[in-house]
């Protein structure tokens, strides 16, 4: 895959991380796919999909069983960088309802370590509509911060919202070729985070699932190797 640095003429490059706002809420888009709320010292991640590997294995698709460990390690690096007082996980933190019960002891202990000393909020998703209290932290369907709703599935809020669920990716064509990368899909009133999980796939933002959510078009804040590129709808292509 070509680095996005080769498409300087396609989008507007900004030093990572990218600082924006949604309504009155300042946002920092991190190259990891996490979202930082500096005023609230809150880190937001979406679609961790812990235990996807073990879920697939139960259905006969053998994948290396290290996705949860890798996702936790990624998350630990971002937490060490920002030192948040609160973490919001925007749903589908587990790939299925049985995922929490399949956590290995070491992974369970590592997840508990990440929660220590900070507030942790699990938003329920379509893959994990019920979560056990033994995970620690709090569990909710939606939460509001500074007039912005945080939920798993986008499209249900009359206020500005931050959501996950759709795993946005963007495909860009330039003189150097085609590049497909995870992105933050954004408008003035909505931000959809990329999936954070190691085994989580992605849906092209040109897919019809995004159209009703962004009737006036969207900006894909595409994660390159060292920068985030803001690319308008007119420069994006379908798969």
C-alpha cells in the first residue's frame, strides 16, 4: 500500500493529530483512530471488536487468536500518550455477546489495568447489546458531552453526534495510484470514527449507507503514515 504522503495534491495535509470541532466541542483526531476531547480529557474509541478471532474460530474460520491482545496493546499506547481521565468505547467493543466470557486471563488483567485510575464508559452496540458488570466501568446506550451525543449507531440524534458502527474507510486516486485507508467521516454535525480493532474491517464512505447521514457531503479525514489528510467527497472513489 502506498503511503498517503504521495497524494499531497489531492487533500489538505495537516500535522497529526488534526484539531477540529463539532458544535462547541473541540476534537483532536489521532492517527491511531482514537478521538481526543481536550477540554474533558476524554479519549473515545469505536468498534474494538475484542474476541473477533475466537468468534470466527467457533464458526470454523481459523484466525490467529491474538486480535484482542493487539487491540489492547494499541489502546494502551494511546492512553499512555494522552493520559485521559475518562475513556468512552462507542459500542461493539466485543464481537459477540459471549466475547467477555472468552477473554484470556492475561487479556482480562490487561484491560483492568487500562481502566485503573480513570472513568470508563462502555456504550452498547449491535454486536454487544448486553455487557457484564464484571468488565468494570459503566455501561450505557448513549451519553451526552457538551451538547454532543455519543452512541454506537449514527443517525438517531437531533443534536450533533459522534458514533461508530460503520467502520469508515476512504479510497483516493492520485497520480501515484490508488490508496485505501481508515478515516474519520465528518460533517458540521456528525463524526463517525474508524474501527479501532485489529481485526475490524472497513466500509467505503462512498457506500450508500453513508449517504443519508451526510446529505450535504462529508469530509474524509484519512489516516496516512504520518499525517491526516482532509479530503472532500468529490475526490473519493468507490471500491
